[in-house]
């Protein structure tokens, strides 16, 4: 299918699913996660659509959407709030960073940022709507652990990052392409995101501890996280995601590519189960009770 056909299909989808907008409202988010990796709306820096063109205004829309989703999760002390808060803070730091020179191709990375977010939105929406078959296995494990209050705040955070980075990211990278139009690799810009992640880790963990679960910063507990160790773990997962995207791109046949996708799904789900096993509340403990009681009082602390 050529790019014009992709854009035409995207316009049809928008026309079918988008309700009328009041003046000043954001355009609706396209359910890209349901269309990928088999189909994506292609990057076009000349498009009038801010997201397809990769303009910073689309990052602003993503931040508003993330905030809209986080607020009720935080207010209800939903354990999914841990990852939602983290993802929002990372995206806000990303937005501050692109106000100046940083990436080689900022518009393209903006496009990737939006597409990437929609994988998370799509998985969460499918879970919320009880369309469990549409939820990828790694996300299913993460959302189930949050719903059953099975793991610590560290566990909820790691489960969300694992599903989004180890499962979603290689599919996103493959779908948008690893090489620019001039033949240069997009890997340098991919690696620069690690700098942004390193900037926010300590502040995010502090905020999680302040609002949701102070034990995340308690170095005397096995469920605590160190910001440096967390960054190194995530950086390693991001490197692995790039390599898996390369494997997808190098697959000689659709069948071979399907096998790589299956391996990505399996590896992310296996990692998720290991995270649950290592961060679950001990059987004879009070479980998430203290955490939930603390959150009920402090969830909106600045």
C-alpha cells in the first residue's frame, strides 16, 4: 500500500470514529495500536496533521492525554498509576528537551513518541474494556498484577516499563523504520532518549514515594529501587528493543518475521512473570494495605 493510500485510510478511520469536536478541543487520538504492526500512519513532515508531521504540538496533546488518564488512577490509588505517572514525567521532560537542539531529527522522534504512547493507550483501553484477548501478554500480566494488588510499587513500575519497552518498542521501531531517507541510521537519536531517562529517574522515584508508596525508596527492603540501577536496566532493555527491531527488519519472509514477533512477545511475558515473582508481597505480610492507606492520604501531594 503506498503512502497516499495509508493517509486516505487514516482519514477514513478518523471520520468513522471521531465525534464532533468543540472549538479548542484536541483532535481525537487514532487507535494506532490496533492497526500496528501491520499498518501505520506514515510519517509525513508536510502533513497538516501535527502527529503525522511530528510537530511538538502533538507531544503536547500526548501529555494532556496522559494527564487525563493519570488523574483518576491517582485519585483512586489504582496501582496502574505508578507507570502512568512515570510515563507522563518522562514525556514532559522529553517535551522540555526538544525546546532546544538535541535530536538529529526531532520531528521524526516526535512522531515515534506519539506512536509509542498509543501502544500503551491501546493496551490499557483494551484491558479496561475487558477485551483481554486484545491485550498483549506482557501487558496482561502487568495490568492483572495491578488489579490484584499483587506486587510492590517497584513491581508495578518494572512491569509497565518491561511491557512498553521490551514488547512495544521493537514493534514501533520496526514499523517506522530504522534508517532515515538519506540512508543514515536512526540509532543515535534512539540512544539520546537514554539521556532524558537518566535525568528523570531519581525525581520520578521520589514522587512515587511521596504520593503512592514510600517503600519504593526504602533501601532496606528488597522491593526498593535505586535510580541508577533502574536506569541501567531500562537502557539495556532499550538496546535490546533496537536489536529486536533489526531482527524484524532483517527477516527474509513474513513467516520469519512472525517468528521474531512471537519471540519478542514470549521474552517480554517471561520477564514479566519473573518481575511478579521477585516483587510480589510475601504471603503472610499485610500486602498492599500500608501502601494503599498511605496513597489515600498523599496521592495528590505536590
